[in-house]
C-alpha cells in the first residue's frame, strides 16, 4: 500500500558502540493495582496518570489511573481492551476487540477523552488496527495489518500488526522500517519523533527511532532483542531489552543508554516515560515468557513506578 506523505528516500543509520551510563536516582514504588484484578500491567504514564490493562475473569480490560483512583476503559463492551498511551491533556489511546471478534485478527484502535470514545481504524484493506501513542497535538501512532489471521499479523498477542502508522489531522501515513518484514510504532512525542519495533531477516525485535524522516536503529549494545515503548518531549526513549539470561529496562538519550533494574527482581521492563522522566513498567519476581507486545511477564509480575529524585 502506498502511504500518503511517506518519505521515499530514507536513510537508515545503525548505531554501534553506544555509551552506557549508570542509572539516575529513582524512587521505586508500586504503580498501583486495579481493585480485585488478578494482574495489573501499566503501559504508559502521562502527567499524573498511568494507563494499561488489568486481568479480570476471562477478560483483559484497559484502565486509566489517577492517583489511587482507577477507571475501567471497556469500549463497546469489548472482550478485551488495553490503554497504551496518554498525553498531558488526559487523552488516551489503545485497542479493543468487541464481543464476537477474533482477538488475534480483529482488533480496533480507539481514542478516549472525557468519557468519549472514538474508533481508530486504518483504511481498508486493513483488518486490524491498534493505537499505541498520542502526543499533546493529538497526533496518534500505532500499527495495522492487512492479513486475515494471526499468522499474517504476528506482532503482539492482542494487537497484531505488520505496519506502523501515523494519524495526523485526519490523514493516515504508513510507517514501515525499510526492509523489515514487520514493524509497529509505539509512541510519539510533541516534536513528532516516533519510536517503535521491527523484525528483519528473522532477527529482532529491534528498536527504532523515526526523526526528521530518518529511521535509526537503537538496539541496546549486546542485547538479544530491544523494544522501544515510549519517548518523551526531551527525546528520551524508554523500553526493555533482553540478554542471554533475563530482561532489563532502559532509557536512551543522546547516544547514551542507561540500564534500569528494579530492586529485588529477576527481570525489569520499562513501558512508559513522561516528560519529567518518571517511568512505569514491571518488576518480575520470577522468569517468564513474553506475553504482550514483547513485555516480559511472569507468573509473579508487579506494576512498577519509578520517580526521578531530581
């Protein structure tokens, strides 16, 4: 499919030999658990709000958390939903599957603000869409698929996609890492920088930054895989990477990676970062399998928040 507004000449930069830094001082705490849920998975953080999904009997449903208060986001009485990003104005985006749809091939994207839900579906012939990030201007990024089943839409258990997209002022533009078999856009900041993931030549997932029309790979040095989930207005990228034994959270800024490991955990994943530099994610108490868009989940995972001391 030809994308409107997509830059034809793309320069691809692979960053090697990047510097690594000692983690800044964070105050680690629980991000909060949805009441009576069996699991709570934070996926993004805004200005005083956290978003994600929680597990209920036979369902995973999206939520928005403000302080200690939670609201459930259940579009169209869906059988599953997830809220992935939120901007500083409280506008959130995510994906859902209504009753009767195929969870692996029939997901719709949505935006949610002041109780109002708006569907986001990439134009036909797409068969599934999910919205992953929104900036303060209302620009939205996510992923879509033109296949008819899970084997054609393999990225993400509940949000399968093979192409990324940007939705700006009502116009959809495809974002596809050059040469990749699959890619997806995870987040967009107020400068219009986009981060995401891609698979290429049977390797990955790899993380990328899309800035000023240029795709840049930002894999953590020595990692088995790297996933970028978020980017703030200062251009700090946050995500998770795996080595030969476990997973670690990370941030990346101006050529420097910072490894983030929560105390008393065997694995850490950072899934969101706000403009202040506060982060959310998961602290795993036992090793587990990847379960949701590359986020490492285990039988004992707890929601994590880390607030910068400065």
